[in-house]
C-alpha cells in the first residue's frame, strides 16, 4: 500500500511539474509574441519613416525638375517674343504695306 501511495505521490509530482512547465511555456509564448509584435511595429515604423523620407526626396526632386522645365519654357518664350518684336520693329512698314495691298486687292 505504501508503494502505491509513493507511486501516486510521484505521479502527482510529475503532473504538477508538467502543469508548471505548461504554464511556463504559455508565459514564454506570450512574451515571445509580445516581443515579436514590438519588433514588427518597430520595423513597420522604421519602414514608414524611410518611405516618407524617400517620398519627400522624390517630391523635392520632381518639384525642382518642374521648376527647371518651367524656367526653360519661360526663357524660350521670351526669346521667341523678342525675336518676333525685333522682326516687327525692323519690318513693320513692309508688313503693313503688304496687308494694305492685300486688302485693296493688289
């Protein structure tokens, strides 16, 4: 009978140890999950910051390129207007005479 009690006592100790190990494993699992979640959030935050920085740089580059294109267009337009004005100032009498002759049918 004493042997039976010893066996039962030993089985009870083993069961208690198994329950304790299960509890520890569950706690470790929670800790690992929390750590994984924190690392994931930190990674996402870092990735978002990098993405925002790249977008900021890209937008600045595109804005600069657009401003440069606009400046080139302004310069070209001014050059063409100056050429037209110069042509007109040098030849306005001839142009007026040509228009007048077309109007009167010559």
